[in-house]
C-alpha cells in the first residue's frame, strides 16, 4: 500500500517521532559527508502551480543527496495547464515516477491526484495545508529546546495553510498552541475542531484569540507568516488594514518568555507581519527552519519511496 503526505494527519505520532529522529540522523550523516543513497535510480516529479524557493530547492537537493533525481514540472508547461484531467495526469506520471510532489491552490486537487496515482503524493503546499513546513518546524524546535511536549507555540497573524498545519503538528506532539488572528481570519474550523479533540487526548491546549499579547504570554516560540498568501494578492490592501496590531515586534516579544524563539516559514515581509529587528535579531531561527526542510523531507522521501515504514 502506497503512503501519501497530504496533511500532517496522514502520520501518527509515532511516525512523526520516527521522521524527526531519522531527519537528525540524515542531517548528521550529510554534515559528516557520509554518502547515503537509498533512492538510487528513483525519480521525484515536482508540480508547481505557485512560486517556490525553499520547497523546490530542498526537494531537488534532497533527492540528489539520497542518490535519486527530481524533475521540476511547471503546471503551465504540463498538459494539465491546458485542461488534461488530474486523474489522467496522475495515472500517466505513475508510469514514470516513483513519487510526486505538488504545490497548488485547492487541497481537493492534491487529494484527487493521490486518489488516482499509484505512487506516493506529497503536498508541497495548498491553500489549506503546508505539512512539509510543519515537519521542519517541529525538528527545529526540538533541536533548540530538546523536547516538544509541554512547550507553548504562539502563532500571530493569518489563520492560513501554515497555521493549519502547525495546529495539527503541535496538538499531535502534545504542544500548547495559541493562535492570535483578527476576526474573520481564523484557521480552518474543521481542522481546529479535530485538533481540539487531539489536544484533549494529549493533555495540551489549543486556543484561538483575537489578542496577540494574550497568545504571546509565556510562549516558548512566537511564529508568524505573511498576511496575504500566494493567490490572495488582490486582498493585500484590505489585509494590511485587518492585520494592523498583529505584527511580531519587540513589544510583543517582551510578553513572551525571555528565551522565546522567533519563527517564520519565509518568505517574510519585514515591516508587515514581522519587524526587521526581530526577524534579524538573536532569537530568530528562521534559517534553521529553512535548512531543516531539506532534512525532514529526506526522511519523508526515504519513508515513502524506499518503503521504510519502520515506525508504523
Ligand atoms: N516556506 C516555503 O515553503 O518556502 P517556498 O515558498 O520558498 O517554498
Ligand atoms: N502562507 C504562505 C506560505 C508560503 C510558504 C503562502 O501560502 O503564500
């Protein structure tokens, strides 16, 4: 049975524990210069309907480091862009590739691709989820704090794809998560409802508040993301107004714990969702996050393509 990564919920907690451990192992091996090529002659296809720096480069380099290769497939150049059905695209690509990663708008597209593909499908970001980012974020926090359970993450800003995946990831790992967003910009209600039950099971707290200072109170991590995501450019002006007061700046960081870390999935807009002095300051770990995309995705690729399901 092939396994996909469409949302964080595709993995059980023990899968996530395994991926984090394996990511650290792969990271150390790479840093030592010890070759590890479990994906020789394997190919990952990468379909992009939106721009990317980190996702594209980390997946491509990750496949290369594992002994395989990756193909960049711009949706505009595929027949998909001219109306070929997703189902036919999935069936065709399954005859050439060993896995496919897709970055697109609707989560339904990723789900349809996965339904018709006989190879693993990885969600490289949709309007609703960004699971690969959340995996890298968990690894980064664990590296800095040694543990995840019991820590508090405050997410300040738009209840978007990154927020939704963080909600799923944090509640699964027993972390407390407080989301501060303006009314009307809350994270997805279904995801929040499911995560509330998950948090209850794990003995952790999930809260949604319109008050950034309340969310940041005593936080171990303060996280933010852009106010207008890809595809929301026409709403930019309205969003700038709605999100005034939701900037992660020195004043907000004063409310968080003195050792609180600052995170952002990048790309960032300095002076909008985050002050330059904060993202470029000593508490910021944003480039560690970016680096860890590579290591966590390598663990995912190895697990899904080489069939290393030792955790499940
Ligand atoms: N964080 C992230 O996914 O970055 P890219 O859009 O550059 O891939
Ligand atoms: N929320 C952002 C994340 C980019 C990595 C977007 O969807 O554009």
